[in-house]
């Protein structure tokens, strides 16, 4: 990375001359990755409205996957300085949510926080030579009175180090680097004592700011669901994948498609993918890999923000050993594990408790049935241990972190409690596409029609039969896949005005032998032309059900052997769980 020009304001020898305000303290915020930014965004509100404090951000380029950070800092409007300038400038405080890189070069009291749900994963660098200090710490701890869970943790981790708690992450040149190591739970203090006892004096149990914000955001759930395109009749399924080849996507890259293929369209599926996956492979590549999923209605949550709102909105989460899945369980969501590498998870942690409490996905059974079983069998205390291990001081993290920061800066706190802002519904902006191809099963009960639809861009797992075999294919004429268009029983065209229709429907029936009904959608009106020449126009309300549903209802009516002339002048229709009313406004025999 090329060096950037050094910033002259608000820091530097002449910064005061050009500043409008003259803050008493300057804080360096170290942003290694987008994941770190996400966590820091939960912490920084403690400085809200304090004109005595100037925040300055830096990007150390110390992580293997760091793309996306600098553009985000530029978009945020924050003061962003080069790492070289950061390490050659004195600050009153520094905050990092990562342990990587040369943090010991910072000239300021340093606070380090976890960027996940505590310290949960064994380090990839566990095979390095381990410092003598760690060995001494383990030897000393053997003779202490230690809780049974801690003993298990020590036994399993003697040859493995936990990221963020072991000497290789905390000690440089014989000295503990951070002035404060923020722990979310007391159990981490015990693990730190086993791993790096010389760092205990820097340990501060200050809870989990993300967990507290998620709890404070519960009242916004319906707004989050609306942002995902869900209504009160929808079941929201969150898919959570951490990074690496043992993650959900790493182990089961087809699972997103398989879930979408089984779930009818009264389900909204949203995927939360770890930023490391986004930027290890590139955002373009991830979207490209998920192309079928997106065409099938997947909501893909951007890497910088929105995952907390998604988890709060969800009725059930399918995940792995990542922090997002852990938070799902911690806030009481029904949670199902698609993959879980137990050997990689630190014993005694919240994620280890998740492994014991959550059911596992069985790929030999119906996925939709397992999702609904998970919801129905869930009970409020199922993940009580996960919740307990997430924070020793729930709802107090912001207050404790503010006290810690201001003590280290030797500055009096502002009056009033520290802010714990709910996550904004406006920042949940999923990437999504309109579904253009459906499998539809329809049936009539007297003069009421019921439809069930599944996205046709994704395929059921091999050997799995459709829930309802008597289905027809509905495809938009603009769909990019020719074989789907050519196989459709109903082909849809969208027009702004009826005048544009012309001979389009006649030409569609002529050129597509499989098509039985060609449809023109104009607002709420659905104009249909059957292969035998008969025509019908229907209007659907409310707009929670799209106009094309009327065409599938008519198709099902005719497929049951009923006569064209007996089509009701108006009828009720239910698509999944969404009711609507259809009025037939014109019929041509």
C-alpha cells in the first residue's frame, strides 16, 4: 500500500492553528477489518457529543483480508491517517478490536476488545513456538483451585492458543501491550489466567456492546422485517456463515440454494456472510456465486452493516460456529447448526455452549420441516447458557467502557448515561432481485383459490421430490435463462400501459409451444390470453399479492377440468399465507 500524505489537521504540530475547536484529548481508533469496524461502531457512541474529544482513525494493513476498510473510512467522513503517521504521533487513548500487527508501536494507552462474541476460537498460529511466559502461566495454574469448566479448557488448549488471550497476541518484547484487555464475561478472565497470567492486571470485564445494542433494538423488529420485505405472514430465515473452509458456505456452498428451493414464497431468506468471505474472494465474485440464490429471492446483507437487524428480524437462524450465529442464540432466536467444527471452538466460551444447546441440520431430511420443528420446539431457556456467557454485565457495557476510556484519558465523564443506540432500520439495505420464475401449485375449494409458490431458479436436492407434484412453471419473458422461458406454462410480460400490449401475447403463444397462457401485467391488472384464443382480464387487491397470481389461479381452475365459462366473477385467493381478492373485469369466449 502506498504511503498517504500526512494529515496536518486536527493533529500535528500546526493542527491547533487551523482547528475551530481545541479538544482536550485525541483518541486513535485502529480499524483492521470491516469486522473490527462493525464492533467499533458499537463502542464509539460513548464519545457522543463530547467536544473535548477528537477521534482519529487509522488502518494498519495488518490483516490478511483487509479490503473495504479504507473506502469505508473515506465514505464515513472520519479523519483518516496513515499508519506511519499514527505510530509517530502521541495520542491520549487508542482503541482496537483486533490484536494483529504492530500495536505496540502506538504511543497511547491501548484498549483491545474482542470483535466477536467474546474470545471463542483457537488461533491459527497455535503451532508457533509459545513463549516461556505462557508455559509458566499454565504450570502455575495447575495448582490453583479452578472451576471444572476451566480445567477442561486448559486441558484442551495446552497445545493450542485462543485468539486474543494468548501471549503471542498480547505480549511484545516481554511486556503486555494493551493497557486494558476488555472481556465480556468473567469466564474469559479465568481463561486469560491460564493463557497469559501476566496480563491479568490489564483485564477489565465490561460486557458486550453489540449484545446490549441488540437487546435495545428488540422493539424495532417489525421495522427490520419490513426492510427485508417480510410482512406479518412471512417466516424470516437467516443464514449465517462465518469465514474459512469450515464455515457454512465453506462446507455446504449449495445449502442456500437448497433452502430456497424447498421454502415456499411466504418465507424470506436472508444471508449474512462474514466480511472476510466478501473480501477474500471479492464482492463481485460472491454475488456471482450466489447468482441463482439472488434470482430466487435471497436477501444478501452487505458486509459493513445490517446483520444485527437481520438476526433480530429472523424467526429462525441456520448457522455455524461464527459470532453471528452465537448472537442469534444469545437473544433467544430458534437456531439450527448446519456445520460446527467443535475442535476449533474454545472450551468454556459462549460458542461452545451453543454447540451443546442447538440442534444440527440433517441433510437427509426435509429442510423446511426441520426449520419449522426448530421454531416449534424452541423454548425460552434453550440458550440460557449461551446468553449467560455472552456478557457478565448485560445492558451495562457502554457505561463500563465509557468509564474505562475516560479514566485512561484522565478526563471526567459527561453527565448522563452512555448511549446505547438501537440499530437503524434505514441501514438494513439488503441486496436483492425480483423473482422472475416460480413453480406454482394451485387448488380450488369451491370459489376460493389457494396457491403455493417456490422459486424456480434453484433446484431441489437430488432425490428429493416436490412437496406437490402437480405444479406449473411461471416465468417472466425477461428471465435470462432460455430453457426456463421455453418450458413455462405461463409467460409474463410487464407493461406500463395497456396500449403497449399489441400482438405480444399472440406472438408469445406462437413462439413458445409449452406456454398455455400468455400474460400482460399492467399495474394491478392481469390480461391473459389462452392458447385456444380466449381472453380474460382480472384485477387483484391488495398489492401484497402480485397480479400474476390471478393467472396461476385461472390455470389451476382449467387444469382441474373446470369450464372457462364457469370462472367466478370474483374470488378470494391465498398465496402462501397472504390473502387477496380477484375481480374478473372482462372475459372473451
